[in-house]
């Protein structure tokens, strides 16, 4: 029970103000060491047990957090430097699909500011592309091990073989520690996972204020503008940014943006979840991974409506084993299943955003040095 009498007036004002922006609460999780340390920022997705929309997607019975931005090239490079036999010795390879130094005839020079240049190479802040499902699972397993948890996925690297085609993934055995009957690819002793379709769909479109779904992952029902297709007030083409009702196209790697410049955000504060690139989501079988996201080809507003708007067509299934896709990347979620029973019941312990803020402020009043437990646990 929250005893408001024990709080100062200033604390009450702070709580009241922060509750109005609860969906933007976030945490930073730090991994690695030294020059190879990196941080991922997540935003809270509360409102557990919400209803699905007309597609049947989007209902999630627990609270979780999702990366605000896609995993970047820089994060993958640091992972490669730190990776060892605990998660497989194979480095993750990246691909932008083309090289501007040899394809200058098709590379728009205005995009050098986005990508970098031939001399300095591509920016590490670009979203990572050319990722395979098994590579994404390897990265997520490493995050868990680095933070002191169990691996999330039952990934067999064939005795640390560097040949991705020999790797495999399987559901956890029903007798394994951390087995979840409701989500057999996940281990409940882990904390970091790939998104599944419902988690991705909810983070993209669900509006907790109304209990309904927006048409677009920009917190809007208005067709968004597409980077590279519209001009700013100075008549310059807009190639990337954080304009509230804008999106980065997927389908052509030349349209990729930096991860934190991929347009407007969803109601929970997630950027670029239906654009920039398709995102690998959790496995639907040992042979197939899911992907989530849309693309803009020809068709103008009609094309946008078909590929970015909330729709079952945003979900696809791709071959998982030994396959990398040039326009595929991923992001990670955080949740705690340790309160679940072995049958998969119960709810994770990530609090609702409003509860987390209120409890955090109470902790500050009672003991200024207290930090949220889940943030401490995640720091290597």
C-alpha cells in the first residue's frame, strides 16, 4: 500500500507529473568492459493483459521492456571483440548490401552525412543489417551471460564452429531448468530475449490511453512522411531525423538511417520498429524465425498503408538456419519470468511504468542511494 502521508509535497508533485509521462520511463543496461562497453536503452511496455486488435496480435499478459532503438553496428562490433566460447566463437557479420566506394553511380551523395564516407567508413550508429536469426540468438545469449543470467535460447554452435550453417536451435527440454511451457524457446532464468510477434506488435501500435491501436507506429493514424521523399523548411531533402510523423523506408539498404534518427516513436517511445529494416523476432520453429516490419516500394500512400500500418502482413517467417538477410536487423526486450511456475503461469516482475516511477521516488525519499534492482542486476 502506498502511504502518501509519508511523502513530502515536492515528492507528491514529482509523482503526479511523472505519472502523466509514465510510458516514457526507461532503463539503461550496460554490457562489456573497457573500450568495448556499450549500453542499450529500453522503454517500459506495461498495461499487461491488454486486448489484441483485429489481426489477433498485440495481447501480452505481462510487462516487459523493449529497446528504444535497433541494435547498432557499433554494438555488434564490440560484441565481436568480446565474444568467446561461452556463446560461440563466430563473429556476427554485417552487410549494407552495397559499397558506395564501388557503386557511386547509385549512391546518393546526400546520404554521406547519414552513412559516413568512403574514407572513414560507415558510422557505428547505423542500425546493424545483414543479420541472421541464429546470430541474433547468439547476441542475446551473450547479453544474458555477460549480465550473469542463463542463456535465453537453446543454441547449438556445434562445438563453437565458425560455420553458421552447422548451427541449430531447439526448444528447451521440458525437464530443463527454466523451461516455460508457454514459451518453450525461452528460458525463464534469462532476462533478455528477442521480441515475439505480440510483443513487437504491442510496442509498435498499442495506445494504453485509449485501449486501442494506432494505424502507424508513429503514434498516429495519419500516413507518415518518408525520409528522402520530403523537404524541410529550407528546401533540403530530409534523409533522417526524429520528426514525429515520419518513417525510414525498408527494403533498400540505401534508405537505412542511424538507429536514433529513424523517425517518429510509438506510444511507448519505440523508434523505427516498423521501418528502417525488418526486425528478427523469435523463432516459430527450429527451422524458422519470424520477422516484423514493412517496406515502401511503389504505390505512395497506398504502399505505406499496406506495409507500415497495423496489419498481419507485417509478420513474416524466414528460414533460420545458416541464413543472413541483407535488410534484417533486430532489437532486444527485457523481462523477468522468475515468478512464473514451471507450467508457464504467473507474470514477470517488471513493474507497470506508473508503479516503477512511484516506487522509485519513494525509495529516493527513504534512501537517496537506492537504485532500481533490475538496473543493478543488468550492469556487468
